[in-house]
C-alpha cells in the first residue's frame, strides 16, 4: 500500500483563512474608527479603489434593477386585480341598472296604454313561464282575491298578450295568443276587414277566415273586434305580415320574449237588449202624425176584416 506524502495544503489553507479573518477584522475596525485622519484615509481609499471596480458593480446593479422591476410588476398585478374586481362590480351594477330601467320602461308603458276609460285593470307579475310545445301560458300572482275572472284579457305595455284561462286564490293562468287552442276575432285597420287570429305555437300566429283578403296589406294594424263578447273591442293585437310559407300572419305587438308585468283588463259582458218592442222593426213603423192622416183603425174593424167568413175579402 502506497504511503501518502506530507499534506501542505491544509496548513496553508488555515493560514490564509486566518490572515483573511485578521484583514477583515482590521478593515472593520479601521472603518469604525471615529477620527478625522481615519475619515480622510477612508475617503482616499474609496476614491482610488471603487472606480476601478465599476465592472464588478454591474451585476449588482442589474440584480437591483430586476428586483425593483419585479416589485413594480407585483404592485401592477395587484392593482390590475383590484381593477378587475371593480369592473366586475361595475358590470353587476350596470346589469342591475339596465334591468331596473327595463322594468321602469315597461311600467311606464303600462301606464301610458290608451284603452277605454270604462275598462279598469289589475297589474300582476309573471311568476312562471310554462310555455311548451303543446301549450303556451304563463302564471300571474293575482287571482280571485284580486277580483280576477276567467276569460279577462291581459296586456303588456305594448299590446294584447292573451286571456285568463284558469284562476286560483292567489294565482291565475294566462293562455297566450300563440297557444294552438287560442282563437281571437280581430279587425284589420284601416280597411275594417274581419278575420280570425289562430295560434299555431309560433311567434307569428295565423290570420284565417279573412273576409276580403285583397283589402289586407302588410303593416296593417289588427285590433280586437269584440265579436262574441270575449274581449273588449279596440285592443291592439299586432301588425299584418307575410309569412315565409306565403300565408298571412300577424306580428304581435306584445313583447313575448320579456313578459314580466301584465295588465288584466276588467271587462264586463255587454248589455243585452231583450225588449224587441222598443226597436223599430219592419212592419212596426210608427204612424205618421198630421191633421190629414187618418188615425189607426179600430180593433173591431181589424178583427172583422180577419173573419174566416170572407167578409174581409
């Protein structure tokens, strides 16, 4: 086994470490001496040594700039996140403001609807939209406690929506005009042509049984005719439009996409005239009055003319 030679590295390393420690301690003590002469010596030493080590300070300067840039980036990131949170809150407030504005506009439109002054109304809020492929209806938060009667018409701020087709104590169901079982007699203006609005589960219901189709033009207004006593007359329904299938349809005035508030029109059945004697019918014309006009024949003379013995022939 080969023997190792004397180790000179370890003692030299120890000596160098000791000398470096002594030099650093001496430099520290020299830098801490509070003396004018020592201060001048320190200033002279710095002026001679530091300019020659500018190249050594470049990495330190770069690292310092990187640290400052990173801190600035962190602050910018925090500010960006705070701005994002504020923007989200602003968007939420904007959405709430738009919703309130739309509701306000609809309520104002409801207040500005021009209908017969004799027709009062009850305004309700749409609770559930139960539209389906086989039935088009919505639920309102008004019922028998509010005096709602089955069959009354409902409108939004623009036009007719449907009619009450079921009532409860606190709720009522509105069958929309788009329901396949909906049938509504309408009058086309200005021609005055009568037609029947038939729901077909689409947003453009059909106009059928038009009296004079040649007098109907696209864009004509359609209002309720009041025939059958189902709805009051004169309620706006929509405008005539030509469908893609070539059939005459109606563009509804009501905004079916956003049914939030509905006005239930209190309508009462029309007065029936049962006293035919008060009417002027053929054969019952009143006798003209005048000095030369003979009065009505006596009852006995009329009966004599109608005797079967032929005396009145």
